[in-house]
């Protein structure tokens, strides 16, 4: 098991542009983040060190479920009749059922070490919220979760999990913050979005000296904590005598994608390896494939710093797909820079294709995947089929970011023929980005 | 990983009495089971060999999630302030979320090898049904699951999991069998029971030459397949330099209990070890602590052979507790003989105590347990507290048979104060057993 996280900032050719103050639009330093985060996480956020030590207490907690298994998907390969070798890293075996505890535990740990007693956060499908509930419960920190309203209703079991771990969960937009009340006054029936929920959580933390905020994706330190996934996978592949030609992760804010791919991108940068790295995003929220690279807010109300990112505009409210964790308007600064520099690729997938892939995976490999993870599976299947057409053996690695036990109703709707594809129109994207021009 | 299953029949001091024909009441031989089971499983059912080889194909499938982790519950120990060391074997990491695939896969395998194309089964909480769905899907066998009606409605996600793995699921009692119609004519609102569901599944298989039946607990071969749990645990404990003073499993039909405990009982029988082995059953279905040892049917309609067992009577319909997998009127022949000979112990636990234990476990160890498994946790906590009172260090091992992701609504009801304790009265037990006397 790794004892250090990998920081890609040390090796990427072009570093991301700096974040800007939301008011002055001037570059900000680390001190601007102190109302929201403990100092140790801010240091990690701006660090240029290649390796960051994982605290022993966090390593001990990782041992509850890490190292996670790396599997060769023999039965899926057989069903596809592909010459490709497909491997997947199974992050679904964590207590919360996804990769999210990899960063929830260190974030709660650093807050605990600095005496923080209360944290706010947001969650989409609930994977992040439940992971942070588990972590905060462990360190005796009180947690308030703003859960995107559509997911709150679609995924009641997730809310119950968070309650079981002692967290307070409210559907967002809520009437507990100015940001929430503002949205509700304009759109009383708003299904919510990660951007709105972030506004609520950030506002509540910023207004209270004793409360900090935690984010489950997007930021550098979060992506870095997830690199345990890729570091373990590389060692496991080495034991199997293999190295990936293609690496795939589903993409919401970028955390599981970065986790599986950054330690492999490192060898592209430093040793001339040529692994293709592919982000799999939903066709209904296509920021990487159809968004624009520019400064934008991380939240809907414009409370966060401006970040250089591929974005659909922070007012973009995606369709209510079941992959709630991928319903986010923007990408983090590092991933956006990598995409801009054409060092990674992106593909979008429609909802029906993702469920088709998820069912095939469940029936061949035995694990029912989360709707988010089915995006990575769908792209892995595309690439395996391409290998078949080309008659080439390729080694494909994807991250199974979470299981779908909590999302069975989505599968039920799929089998009942109630799910539809929704692709965003060019006009919708243009309008959302035009709004952005007005604000900035 | 073990390459053989352990058969306790080779080592137990008194062998169980033989099964009797349901009509003639005379002892039956293996040939009587051929309409229901493939020959290889019947051989295992009556085998006296200490070790049975695990087929390589099954070993390969076990590798999807085995060996399962053995954890020391440091955080639970700390919360209890106990000098006891508490270990748990985590069977929740399997694709279906419980220990049930350990026997579902070999059962499906042997049926497949003998050309069986269709299987019927019953399921309570759905753990067994989903495990067998996964296994049958793998081997291309069609599966029909009779799911106890109350669980069918309490646990819709379990049904959806079975559908995702391609199985056909009907609530029991159903109108698809004589047994089901008979019950419905007497009790139109019957919540169902495992006994009723077994009647339906057995009837359907017995009437069709091309259909076999599979059972998830009770029978010797099923219990034997589960011994991979205890065999692994012993090896893992050896690495930790430990050996259990107390072993605990929750108890429905006996499969996870036998799985964790039989390989340890072996050393009680053969090497004079004195490990206490405790079955944890619900107070609302107390066959081991308050039932009677006698011949009884495995099902409600009297279609199965008569088995020598601790029973509450095959007509007993337990309260609708959330631990649906433990709502069974009887215990298997081997476990019943062991209890009669005082080689194992039993404790009953009320529902509220089990959920209290489950929440404490989730908040300390991070894993949300299945309602069935919380019975084992509750007894482990009792024994750890007793060790504290006595000021003695004890090594306690329990089996975490499954996770509770599918049972979150049970936790929700617990937090909302909607769950109640239900203890069976002596009169109810007496009446149920009196009915039995009339039949036999």
C-alpha cells in the first residue's frame, strides 16, 4: 500500500493558471482559502512537491478496505469477443461503497488535527456525502450535508446511510442559506445541482468562524488523495506483468478519474510512455467534449474563487440523469489544463448506453456498478470493441468507482423502459455560456 | 485460500439421525433426493469424508472476492472499553453483499455440469436469491425465485438486484403453485415465511423433470460450502498470532453460523480446544433457545423430508422483523445435534438491541451491517461487556455475514422510533408445536 500521495503538479508540462478572487478578479494566494479549509489542506492545494506523506493515522484507516482489488474482466472480455485485456480497479469495496473515503478520511483527519468541530459539504448522488459522514463520525466532527434535491428524492437510501453515520442532511436548494433562498425565489421547483449545493455549503462555512468546508472533487488536494488508486493499480498490474495502453475513469469533478490516471500520466510525462487517458462524461453534461475553457466559478452563486476550467457555465442545470455524481458544470484546473494541452482525451456517453454497459458488466463480472461508474465501463467496452475491429490486443484499465446497490431503482427504471437519452443542444450550451460572459 | 471444504460429519461425536420420508416416515436414502438436486450435491449431502475438493472453476470464481478480510474491531473495542479482542470476518464484500455466493456458485456449477437448465429457489431477505441469481446468470441457468412476501415489499432493491442478474422473482405465497394457493385460501393476507416459499419452490421443481431446486441454508452440503469462511479466518488469525475463545454467527438456517464455526469446532473435537460457539437468533423466532428437538418438515406444506431439528413447528409464522433471513422455523440436522449435545450454545436477541448494536458498529467500524448480521454483533458486544465485567481478556470472533446497503429503510425506521420488540409468548410456541403433533 502506498505511503505517499502523488502530486501531478510536479510533472505536468504546463501548470494551471492561478485562481482569481471572485470580487477583484485578481490572483489569490493560499491565505484566501483559510476561512474554508484547514492549513494543512491549503498547503497541499498549492504544493509543488511530487510526493506528500500519508499520515500514519490515515494509512491505518485506509487498511479497513485498502488495497482494493484489481481484477481482470475475463467474463466481460469473453462476452465481447475482444482481443483486448480489460482490467478494473474495484473501489466499490470501501465502507461507503465508492472511492470517496480515500479523500474523506484525510480531509476529516486534517480538520480534526486543527481542532475543527463542524464541517459543511454538498453531495450529488450521495457518494461523497456518505463517505464524509463516515469520516467525520470517526473523528467526532459534526457534519451538515447539502444534498442535490433530485438525488435526495431519487436516492433515499443514501440519505439514510448519512443519517446512520450521524450526519444532518438537507435537500438543496434549501431555505437555510441566502444562496438557497435566492435560487428558490427564482426557481421554486429547482431540482438542484452540485453548483447550487456548493454555494450553500460554502456560504454556511464562510459565515461561521467555527465551521469549515470540505469538497469531494475538483480541487488539487482532493485529486491527489485519490492517487492511491492508480499507485496501487500500477503495482498490481506489475505483478500481473502488464501496463495499460488505455486508462479510463468516469468524470464528474475529476477525482476518481485523476485517482486512476495521474500516476500513469506521470510516466507519459517522465518516461515517454504513451498511455491514452480517457475521461468518460455524460452526454447530458458534456463540459469536457463541448464546454469552453475559461475562468468560471465552482458554484452557482459565485462565492468560490474563479478557476480556469472547461465549463458549461456555472448556471448550467443538467438533466436529471441517475449518475448524480457527474452532474457538475465544470472540471478542476489541473484536468482542464491537461485537456487543453491534449494530454488527455474525453468521450461523452448517453444514459441508455451506460445502463446497457452496466447490465452487461453485472451479468458477466457479477458486480452491479454505480450509474457514474457505468460511464467508464461504456467507454471501456467501446475501446475493447475498437480493438476487436482492428484485431489488436490492447490493455485497458478502468476504475470501478462505486457499486450500484443504492441505485437499484435506476436499473429498475431502465428495465421498465422508463429511462431516456437527453442530449444537450448547442443552443442550450451557448445560452448558458453567454450568461457567463455577462457575469465575468 | 482453501482448496477443500471441511465436512464436520467426519468429526462430530454423535451423527444426526437420518431424514425420513414425508409420507412413509421411514429413513430415506440419497436416491430420494434426485428429483431435487444434482447427484454431486447429493453425494456431498451424505458424505462422511472430512475434506471435499473445491472444483477449480469454483475456486476461480471465489477469487472475485475471496479471501475476504478479517478485521480487528479496534474502534468498537475502544467504544466498549473492553479488554476483549474482537475480530470479524467481512463476508459483505462479495458481489451479492453476503456470504451466500460461497454456496450459490458451487450449487449452480454442479447443476450446470449435470446439464440442468432451470432452478427454483426461495429467499427471505433476498441475500440468497440475489447470490443464486448471480451464480445462475454466470452458468446460463434460468432461475425462478419465490421471495417471502413481506421482504418482497420491505426490500424492493433486492428484487431489482435479482432482476439485474436476470432472475424471475415472485412474492410468496403466490398463485403459481398448489402450496401457495392453499396458503392464500386460508390466509389471504399471509406475509409469507421461508417455510411457505420453500414449499412453493420444491413443488415446482418436483413437478418438472427439467427443473432442479436449490436451498441456501440448512442442508449439510450448503453448510459445508460455507466453511471457506472459518478456514480462511483460522489462517488469518494465525498470522495475527491469535485463536478465538468465542465464535459467534447469526442464525437463520445455520449456513453462515456453520461457515465461521465448524472449522473451529473441529479443534474442540479433535484437539481438546474449548472455544465457545454461539448462535445468535432473533427473540421473535427462537427455535434454538425455546424450540423443541424433534422431527419436522423443512417447509410449511410438508413436501420436504422430515429432518431431526430444533423447531418451533413448520406452521410458525414469525413476526415481520427486518432480519428476514432469520425468519425460519427450524435448524438444520447437524446444528441441531450439536446443540442437543451441548457442543454449541445459543442466545436470542430482541430487534431493538440488534439495531443499537448495528448503529454502534457502523459508527465505530464504518460498515453498515445487514439486520441479520447485527444479531451476531449484539452477542459479540454482550460477550465483550461480560469480559469487561470479569476483567478478562477474551478473543471474540464473529461473522459479518452481509452489509445493510439494501436495508437502509430498516435503519430509517429504527431512527424514527418505529421499530418495536416482539417476543413470542410461551402459548404461541406451545400452540405451534401442538399443531405439529397432530401432523406427525
